[in-house]
C-alpha cells in the first residue's frame, strides 16, 4: 500500500490541497491539467460566467466524454485517420533516412 500525501494543485487560479497516494500523483496532475484546460476553454468562450457554472459545464462535458467512450461512441474514423497520418510521416522519415545511405 502506498503512502498518501497532500498534493498542491492549481485550478483556474485557485490553490487546492488534494490527498493522493504517492504512486498516483502523476495521474492526478494530468487530471488537474486536463480539467484546468477544459475550464479555461469554457471561460474563454465567454458563454458561461462564474466559476461554479464553469465547473458544472466542465463536469457535464467530461461526464459526456466518459459515457461516450464507455458506450463505444469513440470516433474510430478520426482515430484511424490520425494513425494513417502518423504512419505516412514515419514512412516519409524512413525513406528520407534510407536515401542518406
């Protein structure tokens, strides 16, 4: 069992101390960064005012993302397109590397 420690995080300019197992701190910090980005995007859109409302909209958006993913609503076409693009970049880099020799 890992030790639990208080981790200082900042979300939308507010400081929070969150209890977290030592071996899960990296995941917590990733989650904080993701949440902060989502909330900042909502704030920057100018459509939602007030920290509580921004937090509620972010929570609803994140819940929707989670449920969509769990029910298989993942955009497989988009993922395949990105993978194909990455594959073409790798192929081009390999071809360029082979031309050097």
